[in-house]
C-alpha cells in the first residue's frame, strides 16, 4: 500500500512540476509550434526591394522572424501591421523582422500593399516562391519562422497571429 501511494505522489509531483514549467516557457498562442529539436537553416537567399540578393546568413547573431505573406492574403493584411509595430519596439531592437512575399507578384504590388496598410518600419522582401516553400516546408500563408542567433529554426507559427499578444511578446523577449 505504501509503495502505491509513493508512486502516486511521485506521479502527481511530476505532473504539477512539468505543467507549471511548460506554461511558463510557452506563450498562450495556439498556432505556435516550438520545436523539440532545432532545425539548421542554411543557404537561404531572397531579394530586397532594390533587387539586391540577400542571404539569411547575413543575420546571424540576431533572432530573426521570417514572415511569409502575399498581397491577396486577408490574414496577412491583418497581421502585417502588428509585425510593423513589433519592429518599432525598443525592447526588440535585436530582433530582425523579414517579411517575404512569396506570391511571385510584381514588387509594385508589394509596395502598394505596404502603403495601403501604412507599413513604415518593415522592408519589402521577395523570393523564389517554390524554392522558399520547399526549403521551409510551407503549407500556406501567413507562416512565420523564428530563427535563433546561431541560425536554427526553433519555432514556427502557422496562420495568423497577433504580434501584440502579451504572452507571445514576453516569451519572444526571452529568446533575444
């Protein structure tokens, strides 16, 4: 009888301790996937608004948010202003936000999109949609990839997210 009670006590302590640490480490965002094993991201190139080829390797030593979007995507239109505000926050100066339009649209359409929704703090990027979709195993837009300072994907967000969510911002600030 004592042995069963001891096992039950140990099991309950395990459940309580793991669930409380889990809730502290993970923000309350249902479409956030935090990887158990980080994924190395190498040899990723895309273009900026002046058609200059950019390598993701240029951003090592910063935490990077890559947001894949398209001008026709309604959730992207809702999400982009939140990303713009995130980029302007002083607590996130060591965070690089890279919104990449992967819809194979003309650059002028992206500029119109940014002007229409009043994006001031983000640069326009675009890239080879098929290659980027394969490299990041994208299933749709918006999709946001979070990359650590060593160049590893440590999390991703599938679908729309409010980048002003307090729980997310607290968690994100701990990643910097």
